[in-house]
């Protein structure tokens, strides 16, 4: 177990392993995305209240769920950086920040489009929208701090501290805002019952879309992390070898 | 970590003595630099008086937003004065001495944060009824506003301290401190301002105080730890 752990910390090992994973991930994403989008956009019946706009859910919910997962992920990576000084963890933490900011932005944007149709307004100072907006600011803060500190090592640790503090704060922000003002509907539950408010024909494609977008997120994270590895290890022999091999091909 | 107080005073002091010494030192320095002491208060006054100019002099409209205006201004004033917290100490090297001291850094950072609150937070709390009067806050909400500020502004100092500690080593910080600190401060702002607004409508406010108190307790126990870690990273 510990051997595996220390191996995982090695950027080179991760780079080589992820090269093997990536084709499978691409394939999984294309299949899931194709099925999910086709099902969600063309087959799912219209909602009796929301009509066609219900299809926005199949983009909004996956994106929003990932945006919520990014901050804890960054905090976990930051903790590993601080405790075990694992290089790879910081590369992941650095890579996840802009992706998290993007997904948060996308969740806000898709939510705004949906909100315009359903609530009749692009923006409302509703609890979930506001807490997502503040989370977006927190991501921007982490990215800004990273770019402001020149020393890579100090930047890694400082961002780790900020990510942990932010992750503790995210639920506090969420609850304080929720209790401040709520317009957003609570998350619906999944049910097998075909006459329930959410029958399987509605939520199965949603699950497929969520997994598709998750795979996309993992791919984006791996690609960013690989770039980071190459950039940081550019002086090490294996990267030089790799680049010269790529050039000769 | 408490060391016994030896007869050789000054060579080996207890944590409590170190805490008091740090607190006293920061207060003395602040009292000697009158500008640093006055600027946050002046800033608070000016920002609050900008709102009637920008919104409307109408008492009805102003009284509606008064709680939020006072709270946002207090938040901004606290942030503006954060720079004093570690900056000068970092530049003259006394911050390094603080980090090198055998005392637990948690208590020294806590002392500095308390000093910062006494210098920048407390005057804002004391001044707030005057500004609330100028903004036509209904008189039944005065005490709630003072009390929420009294509980809330220490949290602002404690959270802000993390942000300053993270950025103290940077040459050009610009607005990065605000970008880091302001989102972290939103829960306090929301609950504090909401409590004042609710009391204006005659709603119960006990839960607001419970939440504010909980956040203060959390900040008191956790934030100095984060600040200490951040200081050790920034001062290398």
C-alpha cells in the first residue's frame, strides 16, 4: 500500500500510467456523452410544467455537481501537499482550480439560462446561485494567489492553506446563504416508480450525463496535470527523452 | 507547552506572558502611529456617508438599506486595516523573531489578531450607532446592530489575518488580499445584516446570534492555526 502511495507521488509514473488510461477515458466519454445527449435531448418526454426547458437540466445538474466537488478535491490535494509534500498532489491542486472555476461559471451560466425560462429572470439572489457565485470568487482567489507567488514551493503551500480554509468555509457559506434566501428547488430524489414525479425515464439519462461529464472532468484534469508535469520536470531526463522521441516521430 | 515561570524574568516566560507582551506591543505601536489608527475609522465614516449620496437622502429608502450599508462598510474598513497586521513586522524582521520564539505561534497570532480588532474593529462598533442614526436605522435595531458587529468584527479580523499571512511576502499585492478575504467573510456579513433587518420587522433574532457565536468560536479556534501555517510559508 505504501509503495503504491509513494509511486503515485511520482509525476513520471503518473504521466506514463495516464497515457494508458486516456484512450479508454476518451472512448468512455464519447460513448456516454453520445448516449446521454441523444437520450436527454431527443427521447426524454417534455415535462408537463417546464416543457422543453427540462432538457437544460441534463447539462446544468452534471456541471453543478462537479463544480461542488472541485473545492473539496482541491482541499484534499492541498492537505496531501502539506502533510506528505507530494509533488503530484500540488500539480493536481493547481490544475483543478481553473477547471473548478470554469465548471462553476458554466453551472451559473446554464442555471441562468434555465432560470430565465422557468423563473422569468436570468439572475436572482437565490441561495444556491449566490453560494455558487461566492465559490466562484473563492476559486478566483486561489488562482490569483497562485499566480502572485513566485516561488513554486511557497505557492503550493499557500494555495493548499487557502484551499483548506475555503473548503471549511464553503458549507458555512452554503448554509448561511440558504437560510438567507431560497428560491431554488431542493434537489429532487431518484425513484424507480414510473408514476413518481421523477420516473426512471427522466433520471436514467441524467445519471448517464452526470457520468459523461465526470469522465470529461477527469480527462481535463489529467490533461492539465500532464502539462504541469512536463513543465515542472522539463529539466529531468525522462521528459527530455520523451520530447526528443515525439520530435523524431 | 507551558513553560514554568523561572526567576530569571525575560529569559524564560510563560505562554500567557508572551501573549500579553505581544498584545501590548501591538497596541503600543498602534497608539504611536496615529494615522494607522485613524485611517480605518475615517474610511468607515466616509464610505458610510457615500451611500446616501449614491442612493438617496430619503429616510424611508435609507432606513431599508442602513443595516447592510453599515455592515458592508465595517467589512471594508476591517479589510483596509489588515495590512498593518503583519506588514511592518515582516519588513523590520520582528515577524521572524515571532516565528522563531519557542512559544506556540497560535497564541502569538491570536494576540496580534485581538490587537488588530481592538484597533480597527472596536472603534467601528463604537461608532456604528452614530452612523446608524445618520442612515435612519430604526432605534429598536441599534442594540442588535452593535451586538452583531461586536461578535462579527472579530471574525473579520481572524479571517482577514489568514489572507494577510498568505500574502505578506508578496512584493506587489494590489487587490489580491480583497479577492481572498472578502468571499471568506460573506457568512458573517449575511448573518449580521440579516439579524439587524429582522429585528426591524419584529422577527426573532436568537438564531442569528447563535450562528454568529458559532462562527466566532470556530474562527477563534481554527483561524489562528491557519494564519500560523500561512506565516511559516510566507516567511521562509
